[in-house]
């Protein structure tokens, strides 16, 4: 039975619904794509999954199409499902499920021509630059 969102202290918080509350320093339960698709989030926005210090994992179903506001931290995208095109400045690459994408802090980037089932795991890491 899902207990709801479980905040954690000491700079670490687990945002995903969990079956059993856990200690601050324990490993959170795995999060499936099916579970992530049920997370609450606004269109074009991502949902927080896990935050630990300067590591932040998010999930986006149908992320913002077109240019995004450049972020203050480096980020990785893991394409979980679907296809699309990923633009970094003027370079465009076709992407699909299983691909890993990098966006350096302050660099314009975004997704174009994404399929209806396009989803990504988003990993922000390191200090703001």
C-alpha cells in the first residue's frame, strides 16, 4: 500500500510514493517507468523523484517542446520511451528509448518532434555554475 510522499531530513528527500517509510540513509525503493507515469506534474514540467545533496533525479512525460531556459547545473537525460529530436544550440540529434543525453549548465537545449509516448529521466548534478 502506498503511503504517500515521504520527506527526508539532512539534505536528502525521497519524493516518490513509497511502500514503507525508510531511514534517511537507506536506499529508496526502485521506481519503474509505470510508477513514474503516475506522478503528479504539470504539462511540460518534470516531477521530482529523489534529491540527495547536489544530485536531483526528476521524471518528465512529454517534456517541454522547443527551447528550454538554460539551467544553472549540468544535467543528463535518459530517454525512457518514445522518439524525438534533441537540440543543443544549433546541433540536432535524433533520439530514442535507451539514449543518454548531456546538457551543460547555461547551454540552450530542448526537445523537438517528440512522440506521444516520449518520456525522460532527468538527472541534475553538481553545484550551480
